[in-house]
C-alpha cells in the first residue's frame, strides 16, 4: 500500500523501469541492497525446479534503509529474475561468428514482473505471519479490600492474553509453560489498556513475585515472558489468637500459653475484678506484651501477666482473675493505598480469648494460719480441738503428755498421729483426739497434755485448656498445698488465753496444758480396821488419787449405804483424811496407794458399829477451771459411792471390868454349892468355897479352883462349886472378867487376843457369902437285876428284882413291857412294886401276862423310884433291859 504505515515503501503501482536512479525502479528495487539487508535472492541451477526466496524486509522508497516486514500485513510480492547468459556466452569455448558479447544478463521486464505478481497473488495479497509477541505493560498492586489476592493491571498492543503465576517472593523463576499451565489468565480481543487480572487464593500479608507471560492471538501464538512484578498481599485482619492453655505457677503471675498466626505482638491483661468492663486499649496499654517474630508464628508462646487493673498493681495471691488477650500484627500493606495498619484485635476477639483462657486463680504460696484455735478436755479420754483456718485446708493435731518432757514433735510426727480434720475456712471445725495416736494408747483421765496442731491449705495449681467450638476453658486443679513451718507449729497459740478458751486469731499451733476430765470417783480401798479405845474405831484406807476420804460409824445395825452428805455430817466429825496432789499435770500423789488412817470417835463402848467411808477427789480445784461451762455446767469433785468397811461390823473396845454381884448361893448336891452370880456384860464368873472362917482366897486362887460359868450376855449365871464335904458350912467368894471385845466376825482368835477386863481383889472380897452343903444329893444307882438282862425262858408272869446302892422308895410312874408285834403290858406303880431296903421287886400281877416266845423290853420312867432323900432314880430306858419268854 502507498499510505499509512507503508507509505514510505514502494507499491506495485509505483514500480517503473525507466530510470534506475529513481525510486521504485523495478530491477533495482527488487534486487535491493545488501547493505540495508534487503537483498533477497537465490540461484537456480536447474530449470523447472522449485526455488524459494525468503523476503523479510522492506526497502524504503528513498533507499535510506529498510524495515522488517510488518506482521499480519497483506503485501504484494514482486519477483524479478535474470539469467546467466552473459557469463555463459563469455566463457563459451566457441563463439558464433555473429556473437556479440552481452552487456548484462537478460532480465524480466516490468510487465513480466506484474504478470508474475498476478500469478503469485492469484488468491489475494500475501499476508505476513505474526512472529512477535505482543508488547505488554503491567502494574501489580494489592486490592484495598482483599487480603487473599493481588491484581494485575495490564495493556497489550495487540489482541492476546496475559497469563500470570504468583509465587512467594524469592522463588525461582518458572518456565513459561508453567505460567501458561497455571490457568490464571485474561484475554483482550483487541489491543487493550487498563485490563485487570485478579490473582486470588494468596496468603495474607505475604510478598509474592508475579510471573506473567503475554501471548498474542496469532496462529503462531507468539509469546513473551514479562519482567517479574513483586507485591505483598494485604493483611487486613489482626493476628488470630489460639489459646493453648493458662495456669498460675506462682502466687503473682498468670502464664497464658498462646499462638499467633502471624508476626506481631501479643498482649494479655487481667482486670482487678471479674466482670469489670475491659477495652482493647486497656489490654494493650496495661497488659503484658510479648513480641512474636517470624520464627515464633504458630508456635506456643508464654505471656506472663504480673499485674492487674489499669493501676498495674501486682497480682494478689490466691485470687481468681479473668484474663483478656489481644494481638497486634506488623502489617504495613505497602501495596495497598488507604489501608489502616497495623491490625489490632477487636473487643469481641479479646472476649473470646477471655473465655478460652478461663478464670485463673493465682497460686497460693502462703501457708495457712489459724483464725481460731482452742483445745479443751470434754471427756476422760477425749480432747476436742476447735479450729478455723483463714483459708480452706486440713489441720492435723497430736497430744503429748505435758509431764513427759522432751522436744516438740516434728511435723511428720503430728501428721502420723492421724488425727485430722478438713476446714472450709469459713466455719469452725471440731477435731477430737482420743489417744496419743489414732488406734494407739488412749488418753488418760485428769491428765494435762500439750497439743500441737499443724495445718496445710488446699492450694492448687489451676490449669485451663480450651475445649469446644467456640472454645471455652475447662479447668483442672493439681494439689500443691502449703504447710505451716516447724516454728509456727511450736509457737504458743496465745500469750494470754489459756484452755479451755480459744484464741482468735491464734499465733501458733501449740496449745499447752490441755487437761482431760477426771469424771471418775477415786477408788477407796479398805485395808483394815481396829478398835483402840472404848469410843473410837481406827480405819486404815488407801486412795488411788489425790482427794479426801470420810468415814462414819453407825451403831448396832447396818443402815444400808448412806448418802455422801450423811457420812460427812457424822456427829463429832467430819472424820476425814486429805491426800494432797503432788502434780498439777495429772491426778498424782506420792502417797497414792499408801495406807492412811481415819479415826472415828464419839462412839459407844463395846458396841457393834458399821463403818461407811466415802471419798471425793480434788477435781473442783484441779480440773474444773479447765472445763468449759457449756460442756460441763456442774463440774465438781467426783464422789465415790459409800464403802462398808467391814460387812460384819466392828465392836468398840471394852476396857472396863464387869460389875460382879452374887445373887444367891444354895446346895443342890451333897458335895457342891450352886452360886447365882450377876454380870453387867458378857464374861466368865469363877467361884470358890473355903471352910467357914478360913482366910479368903486371892483372885488367882479363885480362878485356879476351876469352878466357873460363862455369861454370854449381861445377866445371871450359875457356878457350881463341887468337891465339898456334905453337911458343911462354907464361905463362897467369886471372881469375874469380861470376854473382852467381841468379834463381829465371830473370830475366836480375834476375841482371844482382845483385852479381857477382870474385877480387882476388893470386888472379890465383896462377893463373900455363907453357904451350907446338903447331906444327900445323889440319885440311887442300879447295881443288879434278876433275872439278868437278856435272860431266856422267863415265865409269862416274871418277878423282877432290882438291887440299888441305897434304900429306895416308890415314886411316880408306871412300868411298861414292850415286845415287837405285841401289845404293851403296863404295870402301875407302886401297886406292882415291892420295895425292901435297897431292893425293889417288880411283879406282873392281875390279868397281865407276857406272851411267850417274845423278847420283852422293860421301860421304867425316871422318878419311878426315889432314895430316902427324894433323889430320883434315872429309870430304865428302852432296850437297856430285856427278857425272852
């Protein structure tokens, strides 16, 4: 064409062959210029063989230069050909005679050139191919509203497509096929300007190298890889906080373990009180911060929170705190216009972090102390500890005897005693100690103990882990108790308060001199008793503990157990003995279980007394002040039940001789006198007879005579003095002594060893009486019987002759014959009795006869025969005399 971009070049219509020096000369122009790179030719060595000529440039019309063939342009192809005749003719071996050497080769004419053009363009103008990639320009930037994409603004100078592949910054340049294969492209149907190709799916805040390739729409698909463009994806959101866990490993710190998904700074903040309003700015301004570098992204990091509130005061020990966490990134968004940086967590995000962290209680590192501590005895083997801790925990207590001495127990020994109680820190807890150790030796009654109490708290390490969606903290506890020190265990609970009162608060865990109750009465043991005078009894007793014993004697009869007050109120009394205490720490006396004596006086001579004794301990003085009135409002001495010293009783002594009087003297036998004596008490009376007007005997002579009679009780007794001469005058003297003090147990040995009081000589002389012995006082004695005893073959009417030692006479009574299986045969006296001097003959008369063949026994009653003086024969008893008929 002759216009437009090709106007500087010759068109087919401008070709001329007239002047080789002018532009567009057909031969000169087609042959071109080698210096301008527009000489396109080929040598043809064989006729009618295909030859090709490649044309790649246009020679300028003014022959000043050349330009490459424009791509995708319809062009007319002009060809010029010439032969090599000039060379062949000149170099022929033989020339014709008419040979004229040619001046130049034979070349085509303009018409022939056009004719050939017509043939070559028979299908239309020849259009050049597109072998150059399109010219492209691009700008890479980050969209203001996206943090996952970049966009490429580009221009193409021809229809084509822009293909791009984003790679992280610094990555190796990809091959063009990788760019084309990525599939991220945008085409222009014509040359375009300001086209936008978005690059989605990129990572937030990441720098990318974007590799692009421009490709035209030609059949050749000419393409070119464009220079690398770099940009950073926007970061429009704050770092995502992942709470891993939280705990308080120390009393003044909360450790929050978290992760951030990008570089930045983590902030954690605890308000003073749960529920306090919290702003994001509070978390950043007053919270603890931790920078998060690239190497720390998505790794566990620990933020140490050590203050609370906007005043940034130190965390309080054992206090529950909420913790808010925020994060701020380092985003600059250099490829974004109008973006606000850096990005900071929102109020909702810090609240979500608070819920994931949970409520953390700072670790309790302080040992507990006693807000109240007291110990008191509440029973004989029970000490009750009343305690209140200043925080929840467990208290352990141990009791040691105060009089044992030794060092305070170590903490381990207190715990090993196994007396413990949990306390909630708000209510008083009672802990009962029953022994030196649980299941060991029990506590003793009335004994002072030193009580040692030690406590440890329920401190726990609180750890919280987020669970669920949205995450909520689930917290667990691991026990890390704090215990009191040994010094606190040994420190007295109060310098002023004493048991049973409690100290509020207590300065330590040592409660000294806690006394168990003595609720048992003393054991009163009776050892023995004795009479030492006519009006008193002495009792030897023992007590097992300090106290006072009382005794009272009751005369004549046992009244049964009297009351304690009745014994104390004994007439002339009280009769008591006090056993003092030798220890303020326990019911101890060095004289316990040792004999002591109580003498009961104002008694009656030689009277049976029943002595009752009681005892009371000294609990009112020694122990009641250590008892709480609420536990025992009527504390006092413990009183033992009355003890009857001797169930048989005991007599007071008799140290006074008896009063002796001779009432009457008479003779009942021919050789004796009977003396009626009177004593005012039990004893023995002796009497002796001396011939009239003989010297009186001494008391010993009266006793030595051996004539005596016991007097079992006051009254008369009869002493027979024998061996006297009949019908003789005598002077009778008597002596007496009592039986001493009777034995309530009828112990003859005891009575034998008691003192027996005897009348003196004057009393013996005062008993003198005159008496006359009888002439005959002896009963007759049977000397012989005829027939003799056991005589055989006696007739049915026997005559029985009884011979005596003296003359006899009939008395009163009847004789009886008796045989087995027979009726008695009675002989009346004196009808059947014949007395002749010393012989009495018994004859069976009348109708009475003795049945033959039987053994008959004679029965003669006493008094049936008498001597002359009237003394009765004793008679014949059954079986003493028998006959067989």
